[in-house]
């Protein structure tokens, strides 16, 4: 695709002096993503610093049918933020102001380019918590988190991004601005429009700001790493922990033996604190904003673990004695993907399942993988408490990396077909992007696809907003 020089000049003018880049070397960081799977191209990166400039850019692009790709922190894992065919890239990184902080409303209004970890700090300064938490929080941005409906490690208690928003401001594909920044917890006035844009991956408009929900800060935290005999025991442990702790259980992550081996072998400073050889680990965390005199979390976690041990759901374990020990336990979980890189190629799946079916799913999936690629090593880990597994498969050690990676589609098909059989989802938290559009056609019903196409056509009739993401064919 070629965009006329006259249009490029107009867009540069709208964006202003510091608002654009067209030097190929300077544009390069915007054109590759974390997994290095997608390499994009664009004649122009625009960096607007206000919603009005975003609106002006989009209005101009709409008039000339110029496609655009919005980008936040570029940490997405499905290729949605990379322009494949010379589209204009709109980076929201300069739209990064905090517009309003309201302790009494438990709310904060922020622009789309704010980095997630900065929002944590801002909320913390108010004595409050913004709970979305993921390993990319130092680079991902609120607009990207909204557009992917990001999940992470606290969904069990607080929900995903969709549950953490009160209002949105969006530049629509014709350049109009929808001012939906309400701070209301109750508002039954027709369709909930904000939910359309959350998880839309930039295909329906550009989010420029959001009013986020905040929560009392959980000053008390207890983190434990325990070993369990198998995933069925882990599922039972989750039920037990919920029963005993009520809403205090805020994270529940599963790690297989092979994952623990990888992370302790390859990641400096990562050490398994439990001696002995166990097949499965669970990292669980309970949190509370109540004072210790009102709720003794330490006793609560000890109670969960002693009851679980009596029922042989837990075999061994450690409870972190302080924040440093807690962080060391979390490092084991957060470094799993990185550690896998040292074991050659890895074919990834971000799936969700009804939690009760996970043990059977894992047995069946393991059998299918062994049959498809003998020696391939499944490393299923992640947010068991949400039914969300990162079912990653490391290559057989002796196999050529590229030969293994060439099987990506075949393995995806096997795992995603099985996920469908178990009534699960082939994309739990990373979205569709450009990576999983084929899966959309295979696994979504014709009725769902028709509805999505209709929504897209009404809002974006000329298909200028991130074309090729989520929906490929529009007829
Ligand atoms: C190490 C690592 C760990 C991760 N862990 C998790 C995890 O636990 N849970 C999870 O859910 N994700 C995780 N991710 C994926 C990623 O961090 C999230 O998808 C994140 O929400 C993306 O935010 P971003 O700002 O980087 O968005 P980008 O990657 O820039 O964009 C993502 C999509 O949103 C669109 N977009 C971006 N900004 C806007 C906007 N303002 N308006 C409209 N559309 C926009 C883009 O076009 C693209 O389609 C992880 C990624 C990495 C690298």
C-alpha cells in the first residue's frame, strides 16, 4: 500500500513538530513485537499528544481511506500493534497524563498512554490499589490493556480489565470523539458502549482515556508455594482455599515440574525453596486490606495448608516470611516464559477451560502432543484460579528449532480442537490480533461472526481501523 506524499505531509502537520517520526531507524522499535514473530512497515509513526490531535488524524485518514494501526506499549503477544502493509502507526505514548484522582469515588481518570506500573504508583500514592498486574506492566499501557482486555495474576479476585473500568473516551473511526468518561457504578441507560471498545484491539476506534476503578490497598499479603500430587489436587485445593478464605484468595497459579526445572536452570537468582522432587507446584496468595488485629492472614493461610495436607492435597510447601521472599516466589512464576527460550523453540497456547475439566484436559492434551511430536515437552502453567493455562510446548531437545516451529499451526489445531471439545476458549487473555484470525473462523459460531462483522461495518465502514485484526473477511 502506498500513501500519497500529500496525505503524509498533512498528517505530519497535524501531529506537530515532536509528533511524528519517519526515519527508518527511529521507527524500527515500533515495528517489531516481543516474540519477534511480526515485522511491520509504515511510512510514518505519529505520536499525538491530545485527544483532539488523535481525532484530527483519524478524521483525515477516514476522508482519504488511509488505514491506521494504534499502538500502546507494543507488548501484545498476537501481532495486533504491528502494521503489516504500510499502514500509518499511531502511538499513544505521549498521551500520558493523569487527568483526575478521586479517593472518594475510588476512581482515577488517565490517558491511554499511561504505563501500567505508573498507574500502580499513582493509586498507591492515594493509599489505593489498581489491581491489574502482569509481567509486562513496566511497558504496557492502559489503552493497550483496555484494547486487549488484559488479565494477569489478580483476575481471580478483581476480574480482568473489562471489570476495572467505569468510563471511556474514544476517537471513533470517522474522527468523532465519544465522551464516555463517567465515574458511575450504576448506569442502566441502554447498551453499555464502553464494553464494545474493550477487547476490540483497536478495530473499532482509538481509546484516548479511561476512568479506572480503584480498591482499598491490601496491606496484608501472604504468599505460599506448595507442591501438589497432580492438577486434580490443585483444583481441590483451590475450592478449599476459597471456602476457608472467602474473597481473600487473590492469586492461584500452577507450575509443572518441568517449568520449575527450566526456571531454576536458566534464570539467575531463581531457586526452588522446596527440597525433594515433586510433579506440580501451586503459587497462592491471600491479601486483605483489613488490619492484622481484624484478620490474621498468616493464620488463615496456615489453616488452608494444614487442612490441605491432612487431605493429602498438599505434600510440602513454604510460606514467604517477608516481601523479599514473596517476590522471590513470584519470580519463579514470572520467569517461566523467559526460561523456556533457553530450551529452544516453544509453541504457545493461551487457553481457558472450565476449571473442573483442567485435570482431564491435561491428560488428554499430553497424549495428543506425544503422538504428534514424540519428545515434545508440554509446559502448562499459569492462572489456574481463572481456568487460564499457558499451554506452551517446548521442542524435543534434539530436534531442529525451525522444523519444530514449522509445526506451530498443526499443534495449535490439535490443542484448540481439544479446547473446543472441553467448551473452553482458544484465547483467554492475549486476544486475537493477526495471529488467531484463522481460529476465529474455525471456532466462533457463524452467528457470532456475523454479529461481529455487522458491528465492525457500522462503526468502521471503510475498514481503516486496524484492518486484518480479529476479523479478516468482512462479508
Ligand atoms: C512478558 C509478558 C507478559 C505478559 N503477560 C500477560 C498477562 O499475564 N496477561 C495478559 O492479559 N497479557 C499479558 N501480556 C500481553 C500484553 O502485555 C497485554 O496484551 C497488554 O495489555 C498489551 O498492552 P500494550 O500497551 O503493550 O498494547 P499493544 O501491544 O501496543 O497493543 C495491543 C492491541 O491493542 C491495540 N491498542 C493499543 N492501544 C490502543 C488504544 N489506545 N486504542 C485502541 N487500540 C489500542 C493495538 O492496536 C493492538 O491491537 C504479556 C506480554 C509480555 C511481553
